[in-house]
C-alpha cells in the first residue's frame, strides 16, 4: 500500500479534522480572493475543488462533505455575481454539487476497496499462519510416530535369540529413525531449496547418531549443489543406506570407522539437468568375488538402487584398489529457476569442502 492508500486508511481525531478543515477552507478562500482580479468571470469554484479533495484524502469523508458545503456557500456569496440570472447561478451550483458528489463517491469507494483489501490480506496472513502451524504439527506427529515404531522394533529385537532376525529388526529400526530425521529436516513449509552439501552432512550426522556403533570418522569433500525437496528425499535415503552399509562393513581404525563422502558436480546433461556424483567409500574388506548389485539380497542396497531411478541415476558398488568399497551414485536433477538458485543454507554457513565428523561431532582438519 502506497502513501496515498495509507492516508486514505488513516483514522484521525475530531480535533485534527476540525483544524484541517478550517485551514483548508481559509487557504482556498484566500487564494480565490488573490486570483479574483486575474481570473476571467466564470471560475467561482476554482480553488475549492482541490480543497475538498485534500480534505477527503487527508482528513475524512465527513470533513470533506462539510468543507464542500462551506466552500459552495462561500463561492456563491463572494464570487458568483449577484446581478446574474437565477438560472445561471442555479446551474453553476448544481455543477459544483455534481463534481463534489462525484469526488466524495470516488474517494469513499477507494477507501472501502482498500479496507476490503487490507481485511483480505489479514485473513490470508492468519490462514497462512494457521496452515503453517498445522503443517508443522502434522510433520512433528509423523516423525514422532515413526520414532515410536523404531522404539517398538528395538524392544522387540532385545527379546529375540535369533541373531539374524535381531539384526534385521535393528536394521529396520535404523532405517525408520533415519526416515524420521529426514522428515523433520525436509518437510518445512518455508524450505523450498536446500544445499546438497550441507544436507548430506546433516544426514550423515543423523545416521551416525542412529547407528550408535562406536566411533565413526566421516570425511567430506563436497561441492555446493542447489537441491529441491523432491530430490532431497531419495538422495537422503540413498545416502543413509550407503552410510549404514559402510558402517556395518567398514574396518575399525585408530580413529574409528573411516568413511569418506564426496559430492562433485559435473555440469549439465543433454536433457538440461545438473549432473552430479555421490561417492561413499569405506576401508573394509571390500566386496566379495562375483558380487552383483542387481542380484544382491540386501534390502538396504535394493532400496537405494530403486531410489536411484527417482534421481535419473545409477548406483554402483566397486572394489577400491587400496582396499575397501566405494558406492558411486551418478544422478541428475532438474535445474532450479534463477530465483531459487540460492539454497536455504547461506553459503557463508556451509563448512569447508573438507571436514571430519567423529562420533557425530564435526572437527575441522
């Protein structure tokens, strides 16, 4: 709303209206007397039209009506010749009344339209706030329900004597808790774009916290990549599965289980998408001979492979030449609009490209 709109919507005291009206009428009458010898006959209301308009805008409707009546009487008394015909005087006054009435109706309609717009904006703000609260509460409840399911699985796993069944329940519990944490991080009504590097750091920290498997040393080498939420969900789930797999099969060193996570941006594809590569490497015993990811009976790896298709990508597991396994996800995401290029996390707050996370706590190297 501009300054004119604010002036129309403002509410003034009675004292202000009286003082403003007296000043406007006085100035308009003084100007009309000053111009009386300059103006040709036939302009008795010249300075009174703007006086009425100013009063309607900067005082009130009732003040404008009163000022219009007073100015009409002053013009008729001082500036309409008394020796003129009664019909001419009546026509002049009727024309003045028509113009002033039109001004009053126009300003009144504009003021009412502004009031209705302001009321609509307030209702929209209230509704948006209520929806935001409901949305946050819904996501909070979903996350809590998932955490409850994970807790029930943990209790059930403690009562099992079969080690295979117990490990299956623990793996399911870990996946559910990871999904719960992803739910909290992603589903926010005001979070339209994320930075993939910062997001993957958060996911890795969550997985380390959920896994609770001693000390885990995570090293990062990340490129910044704007990431929409619909791509962040499968990427986060894939990263969670691969990190959990690396924790399970990685070798324990002096600083814990070393895992390297790298994200590199490779430019644009022929379809106009942004191509990137996610690598998660461990230093474990490596893949068994003849390993085939497509034929693997690992639920986590099969889930990760299926989610890779949602990112227009492909997941591969390879044996490292220096020992260990590297999981490589080649994927491509749709380029965001220019207005959405800046991710939610400011660049200044993103940690350096190389950092280490030990037992869920970052330490610069």
